[in-house]
């Protein structure tokens, strides 16, 4: 469950299932190692560790570089979003075993893969109305 949230509603769960695919991709993208582009990169500290430069006084206080401040802001915001996504994904994953029935399991996994109702219906040879009904059954089972 999300921090500060007491209960998960059906609407929340449905939204998390629909957004599952891109949340996973956002987390994967954020976890990719960041490589140093060039010597003028903002990645890593630029403090000398050896030689005469390491004995010189270091600047105190913050930086006045607006680009560096923006990079820090984005990293902080990204980390916060990633934590939120991880909590939502974990909540959905925790409820997957509650789903029973071959049809429901197949529809759930296709929903988590990002397939549309129409595509799922076409693949399974069912109408989109039937898929909506199966989806509602899935939500009911996951809310138990």
C-alpha cells in the first residue's frame, strides 16, 4: 500500500494495472547506469584527490550554477516518482496470485503487458464486452 493511503480502491487498482507496463519501463530506464559523456559532465564530484590541488581550500556553500541545480531537482523528482511506481507495482504483484481461472489469468497478464481490450478479445476470440466482464471479475478477485 502507498504511504499515507489506508485502502486501495478498485479504481486505484485498475489504474495501476493499466499503467503497469510503462511504470516498469520507467523504472528500468531510471536504473540504467549513467555514463560520463565528457570531462565537462555534471556526473560525479570534480574535487582533486591527489597532487597540489588536493591541498587547496575547497569552496563552501552551494553552487550558483542553474543547470546543476536543475539536474539535482530532476534527479530528486525522478527518485520520488520511481519509489511511487515501485510501490504501486509491488501492490499489483502481491495481488496477482489471488486471480483464479485460466481466462482471468490470461486477460490479467495481457493487461499487464499493455494490450488493449480489443487486442485481448481478438487474440482470445471473445468480444470486448466479455473482456470487460472478465476484467471486472479480476478486479473483484484482487480486492479480496
